[in-house]
C-alpha cells in the first residue's frame, strides 16, 4: 500500500516578520476543498468581467488578461483558489524601492487587489552593498543592478496576476559577496542559489522562481562550477518547494556572459542554460496565448518566437537524462537532460513565463494545503501522458531556430514543436483549471519512500558528508589528510574542528580542497572530533578520533 506524502517541516527564526508559508501546514491525506473567501471571489469575479468585456483594450498587454483567459485561471478564482495563504519567492539580483507603486498601478488596470510584498537580503551581510558590484556594472543593460529593476517588476506582475492573493517575497541577492568571479558568475551569481537555500531551509515560500541564467558553456571552470551550485535546488526539493527557471530568450543558443544586451552576443552553437538544466528544477520555456479578438481560445498556443528572440530548448551538456525523462527518451534521442519541461507566456521573454508558472504552483499549494514539491516527476509520469484530461495543453507549432540577420534563413537549426511531448515545448502548456487539481492529486498519490523529495534529501545528505579522511582513528603523533570536493571553484572554504576556526582554504578549479590535520599541533584533546568545511553553498562534515 502506498504511503501518502506528508511534508514535515521545521520553521526557523530568520529575523523577518512574515506569516508562515502555506507549505508549513503540511498535507492531509485527502484533497480538502478550499473554503472560498467571499470578498476575494467578489473582487476577482469583477476582474474577470472587466478582462472579458474589455478584452480588446487589454489584448496587447502582457502579463495580462490574455494569460488569465488562455490558462482558464478564472475557473479557479471562482472556487476561491487565488493564492490565499501562500508565498511566491522571486530571486532577483537587486531590489526596487518603487515596486509597491508599480504593482498598485498594474492592479488598477484590472481591479486586482494589491499584494503583500516583502524584500529580504539573504546574502553577504544581510543588506545590499552601498554600490552596485563592479562586475555587475560592467554588464550594462544585460545584467547591471539598474537592469534588474525591470526584471523584478516583470516577475512580480507575472506572479501576482495569476495568484492575486499570494504574498510576494523578493530576494535581492547581488554578486560578489565573497569574490569577484568570472563573467558567468556576475550574470548568474551563485548568491542566487544561496538565496534559494535560505528560503528553503526556513520555508519562507511555497514556490520559487528565478528569472536569470547563463549558458553552460560560459563558465570558466566548466562543469565543476555548475554542479557546485546543486545544493540550491536540492535544498528546495528536499524541503518540498518547487523551483522554476526560464530557459532563456536566444533560441537554441545562449547569450554570452560578456554580452551587454540580451542576445547581443551569443554562442555559435547550441547551448542550454544554468540553472534550468538542473534535474531538480522545472525548466519553463515560452509560448504565446492564442486568443481571438473577444478573448476566446482559438487553438493550440504556438511557441514564442519574435525575430532573433525565442525560448531556449535543447540538451544539457552537464546533466544526464533524469529517470523521469526516460519515458520520452526515444523522443529526445539523447542521454542528457532536455529542456524545457513546459511552457508559459513569454512575450516578454521566459523571465515572464517562469514566475507565471510559479504562481500556478502557488494555487496548487493553496489547494493542497502545502507546497507541492518538485513537480517534474509527476509531470512526466502522470500529468503529461494524460494530456488534456490533466490540464496539459499541447503546443504543436513553432521552433527556436536562430534566424540569419536578414531573417530569411536559418543560422543555427533548433527544435520544432509537434504533437505530444517534444524537445521544443516539453509537454506544452496548461489549462490551469484542470492542471492544478490534477497536480495536487498526483502529488498526494506519490509513495513517500520513493518520492522526489526523499531522493533530494538523500542526495543532499551525500553531498554534506563528502569529506574523505585518510584515517578516522589517528594514533598519538599521527596525522590524517582531509579531502573534499563540490565547492565553488576559487571561493573560500572555512575549515573548523569542533566549532573552532582552523584555516580558510581556497577551492581549486575543480572545486576541491585538501588539508593535513595534525592533532598535536592543533592541541586537540584525545577523543571524538567533528571536522567542518563551510562554504557559500555547501557545508561538509566528517568525524574522526585522536588518541
């Protein structure tokens, strides 16, 4: 008999004032109906009427009415499924003091309620530096602190539109809290993964969205630098919190980290991006709502492709195909992870699509009375194969090939959408009115012993106990040699024994450190000792005895 998933989570004090996320409540054994808030239903019914009756006025606004109508979100709102009691975390590279006013103006357009918005600073010393880090300034319009303001506003609008009564938690997390890294680490700072860990460990959100990435090929230290960031999505998955990342906007290629404009300078060959390539992340590609002048759906949504801009899709060169993709292995034709997993509206880029899907999962968290955990497993094994019955809508047209400068040819061939699962669109897009309840049912039916959440926790535990010692029982006058890997290359790693600082090491280009431990020189008393190697994203421990 299958054991149902029940999330047991520990809430930790983090020095911010906020209500617990819905996920902290835990899941019950049967899907309980949401008790609608009559005022919420009244407000959102008026919003739907406004969007429908005045659709021609709103048709070109995105995020906007076209998304609510295309994904049939209104059917959930009428049942009281509106994000109440949930929190959506948006991971950003800088903050925006004017965000509340921007969203109030956005809300007035449709009559939406103003959300609760909170900003936290989980990296560095707990607040923004006085000036934008030099490496980010050098990125210009592509990734400077000023550029993040527009990104942040888009993220909040996209998430709030779908889940109007969800709290929005903004994590402002710039680069260079430890070192000035390579260009890839300025565009997609590892500090963003530190924010994911913080939010997950303290369970501050029910869904996390990151509208940032850079190509796998742009990292100077290669795969070691990429996989050193795995503790971020693993921590979220172990806590039962889904993470969404957009797949990029340059088609089958990726923007170079040294570019100073979106798709201004790209890789010459196909590439996928970090972090959406992680098997623990739901990679969100881009499509476009397909509605007529009255707001009625006219057919399958096509892939988003406008000039040189289109959604990222392809194969990771770092991560092998996860087991949940084995069922589509004959379609992908690759032993590597393929992205995206699903698509949403990306008329303003996949940075719009990611937070929009995160909001859909916030609606699911409300219905589930708890966050729904990493969803890729049930998406591939249950929902995708069921198709429209489970609210999965096929995307059958469009591609992400890179056009020539003249636009009349193909410079780099990409992937085309077709019937059923395909590399270009993953499973397609959603009908939220069916997808949300189907997702909740599928998550609740998972076997606790083999759930993705359990697997993530086990993988994270292996990382945290990766220290190797040449001797765990050190005789009098003896030595033991410690070696560990999995750290961010060139970043500091602090070594401590029994909580006492011993040395600060620097991880090599493979993310490894070594240290010779001499108990006598360190004046360690005889007995058991705990060695700790602490870094930005990973803390590893090991025990040994000295005589």
